[in-house]
C-alpha cells in the first residue's frame, strides 16, 4: 500500500515522482496524472497503468480489435501519440479503450500500457 499526503498546492502528477513502482503492478489514475514522461518511466519499470485520457490528447490509431458493443465497449485500439512532445516522452504504442455508460449517458476513454 502507498499513501502520500501533501498540501493542496501540490499537483497530483508530482506523486508519480515519489512513487516506488513495482514491476507487474497496475496503477489506476485519473486524468490529473497524465504525464507521458512519468508514465513511460512506469512502463520502463515493467509496471502497468490505466488512466483516463484527456480529450485534447493527439494520437493516431494503429490497429483496432473487435469489441462487443452490447457490453458498453466502443473501441479497443492500439495507438501512437502524434504530438511531438508526447511522442518523444512516450515513444511506444499505447492501448485506448472506450466505454459508454448507458445509465449516465457518458463516454469514458482510458489509456493503458497493458495489452
């Protein structure tokens, strides 16, 4: 278990700098932690992450897996980042999974390095 308490002036993403990631672990995070250099460091340590994707993230689809849309899934894609800085910070492919919640009438997009 990991607990890190800060005052309200510390941005969420800075916690990734003090996190002692363990290989094989899966870290679930909200959009506030989206920093591709820090996420790539987790990847290099053989740890996995699942994070909500920000709407302004620039990417290109490389491959799409079939999904059963009756489950709420909308897509399961392999993507590459296309913004120059993001692509430099995270040079490998990522997985994008999109889910539609019918009750809340909301779509959720997730990004992970777990294929």
